[in-house]
C-alpha cells in the first residue's frame, strides 16, 4: 500500500480529457499489430468480467478516507488469459483492478480450478493492479492483507461474489482456447518515478528523480490463426495511486486497457503490475492526469506492437513455491506493553492488536510464506511473479542476474498474495515508510522483515528457474 496519510490532492469533479484522446486512438489503431507470424503453435483464450462493487463499501488504500465510496468513474474488471502449448501444458493469468489479493482468495480459486478444470496451482497466476480506488476486502479495520478470516459484512459478501466470478472467469477463458501464436516485445513509459526522497528527517513520500526506477513496458501479444490481435498482456512498475477520490476507478492501468481495447476491437487487454512498490505516477491527483498516464502507457504498448516481435514458443513450464521470510526481532509481551502506551496512536494500536493475540493464547509468527512463481516459455520468455508490494530493486536485480539467460525477462510483483511491502536490502537499511511505518497497519506482521528478506526471495526465484530449465524437453 502507498503511505496512507498522504493521498494525492483531492479535486472537484474533473473535466474529461479533450479530443486529443480520440485522435491518438485513431493514430494507434493505424499502427501495425501483426507480425509475419509463424503457424500457430499455441491455443489461447481470453475473458473479462466486471467486478465493481454493487454496494457503496469502504475503499482501499488511504486511511484518511472517512466514508464509503460515493459513485463510479470507471468499472473495475477481472480478466483472464489462458494459454496451452502443444503438449497440453496450461497457464492462466488472472489480472484484477484491485488493491491486492488475499492469499486465501488465491488458494481457494486454485483449489476450485484444480478440481473443475484440472488446472495445476502452479499454472494459475493472479495479479492485482493495486488501484487505490477499489474496495477493501476485510472491513475498515483490516486491509486487504488481513489474517484470512472472512467477516460477515458487506466487504466479505463482495469477496464471496468475487471468488465465484473469478472461478467462472477462468472457466470462460479456458473454454475460449483457439489456435494462436505468441510474440514478445517491449517499450518504455516515463511517468513512473521513485517516491523515496531523501531528506534531513528521513525518506519522504515525494518525487525523487534520481531514485531507481524500471520504466520498461513488457508486452505479450496473442494473435489468432488469421494474424489478428486477440489479446495483449502488458506490464508496468508503478503504483496505481493517481487518484484518492470517492469513486470507483481502475486508475491509469484501467484507462490504458480501455484505450487499447478501443483501438483493437475484439481484443482483450490485460495489465500485469510490476515491482512498483516504491514508484508513483507523477503528476497525480486528478482524473484528467489519470487518463493522461493511461494514454502514455497505451501509447507505449502500441509502440511495442508496431515492431516485429520475438517469437514465443513452447514448451511451457511453470513452478510455484513459498519462501519463508523471517521477521526481525519479534516483540515480547513486555515490548508490546511498552509500545501500547505510546503517544503515537498507530504504534499503540499495532501493539494492542498483538497483545490481544497473546491474551488469546496465540503465538506471534516468526516468518511468513511469500509466494514466488516462475513461468518459462522455453528459452524465449521468462515470467517471474512475486507476492507482496515488491520494490523496484527486485526487478532491477533479477534482470541483471538473469542477463545471460537466453529468454527475455519479465518481473511482476503483487502476485498471488499481497501481504504487505517487500522492501529490498537497501531500503531495509534506509528505513522509512515501506520497511517500517507500513507494517504498523498490518494485523499479521508483528515487526519489520529481517535483513535476509531480499536474498531469500531472489534465491528461490533462481532455484525455480534452474529446475524448469533442467526439466524442459528439447524443442
């Protein structure tokens, strides 16, 4: 989650973007989107469903909001892209216009899809765009990464309906499987900027143009047997925090998907959130700016679609595993009692939450299982998906360390379980919101992460990738 006390400036109702949008859509539609493609060797299917709450429930992302949603600027969507190689191996990528994914929701969906569709758990990748204009799941006092118990309130009934919709969504995408060819290309978009500005008082949530950033826009195009674009999966590493209004809105990622689908009738556009935990869209605060960022991202995707892609071939291999990441210095009862008396309300409330657990006879956890998923499209494309609000250092490091891999490397965060921030070793050492203050909002994390966090996650990714490379049959 973004630093809760600091949403972008709220404005009155914003004016629609002018006719420039329509002009750019026409130009984009004229760009070539097919390659001199080889004969289809894949089957692909896509589906979409509206997941906008039907009731005015609480919105996620900013604790400063003081009442539920008031209306709707855009719908929120769940989308699915199903892929099947010549051997019958399958992958379904589910993308959501939501702030995150509770681990229990992903696990329940994987169980149901395994039973009904024979889809293995490692063949399901669920990713959230992290829009801060979507619903909370667990009630006002517990954000999306709450303990997993489902509460009998409106948010919980939304979660129940969402699970049913996603189960049907995966089935619809699998039922849509048709011959297809895949291609990979990439471009860049420039509105993401590091938000951890060094200052005498510590790191502030403010634009930091000299901070690390990953502005790549990876693009997977899916063409039918006729060469026409059927689906496009694209990514970017940046918080969806342009807005902090009281209307449902999929933020810049939602507008980008809409613009692409308008430019390519019949195609499904899906956004895969990257490692944007310390990146914000700038400037921010209005619907018009949100549309502009969406247009910038859509233009980058169009640029990637306008060049000859790298063929993406099978076999398809998938792996999924949890890596236990340790907490640093788990507090004792005495520590919690001292913090509970703090003048800082956030610190005191966090301590009281865990004192209640001890009073109930529970033990405080010493680690958390973070999911890591690796998907190999032979030696053509390597897709890595990590749980949590993954900071940009993970993407930069993995791309650097995998530079000798023949496959193009694509790193996604916010996948399969968004349990909180995953700071890098550098950011853990620097301190600030992501490694420290953000944990005080959590009902499951008793302390900050241990220094071993980054190395453990990266090691697990390498382990899974090496296992897939070793097991891959020759093409």
